[in-house]
C-alpha cells in the first residue's frame, strides 16, 4: 500500500505547488515500478518452478508408459490365446489353454504438478501454446487411465471363472466357455484400446517435452 504524506511546510505559490506535485508523482511512479518489478520477479519464479515440475512429472510418466507398453503387448498376446481357447471350447472343440495368466498389471501416472499449477492459477503465467501441449498430454493420460480401469473390471469378471494366475490346467466346459466369451472379447478390446491410447500418449508427451 502506498502512502502519500502532506507537505511539511505550507505551499506558497504555483511554483511550490507544481514542484510538490512533481515530487509526489515521481515518488509514486518509482514505488509502483518497484512493486511491479518485485511482482514480476515473483511471477517469473512461480512460472519457472511450475513448468519444471510439470516437465519432470511428464518425463517420469513417459518413462513409465514406455516401460508399461512392453508388458501390455504380452498381456494382449495372452488374452488372444485365451480368446482362441474359449472360442474353441464354446463350440465344444478340444483346445489346449496353454499358460493362461489372468492377472492384470495396472500402473498409475502422476498429475500432482499439473493439478497444483491449475489450482493456483500459475498456468496463466505460461505461454498459451505450452499450456495447450501440457493439457493435451494430461488429457491423453486420463484417457489411458480410464481405459485401464475398464480392462481391470473385465479381468475381475474373468477371474470369477478361473484362478488369477498360471491357469495352465484350465478346462472350461462349453457352457462356461460361452458365458465367459463376451468378457474375454471385452478385455481384449480394452487392452488393444489401451495400447492405441498409449501410443497417442507417448506422442503427446514428446510434443509437450521436446518443445521449448
């Protein structure tokens, strides 16, 4: 808050009045300039800190997503084998289930830095194009998490028909195979959806992180 004090002596004449007015004006401009400068420095530090936190978070998420992609391919191949077995058994054809694994490995991707920058209004201090790239990455990230939750629900349904791990001795009668067949198809669709979304997510990460 700026304080303007009355003159210490009585103003006598126009010259004194304008001199005093000039002095007050200069003082106010200097004070406002200093205040705005301090605020600008503070905003700069806020922006840099938030930007680096978001970039670090996205870089870690990109590494985690790349590592998860290889495991996801294995899960897709496993469910495809499961589907082939269940399809055959639903038609009362002999089939070897092989080594079916109905466990699901779901990872989480962080968003704390983004949520903090959003709630504090720091995003308004960043360049608009940069914010849009960050937002696109987190939007794809949320979509992947949603698809993963759908796949997890499918796995839980599948586990009601068989143990969760290493079910190489699984032997479904045709009636049970027909009942479980839709869940296997849903699971495969969601896993393949996860893989497609994951590819888009990696591209979004690259666009967000490789542009400065």
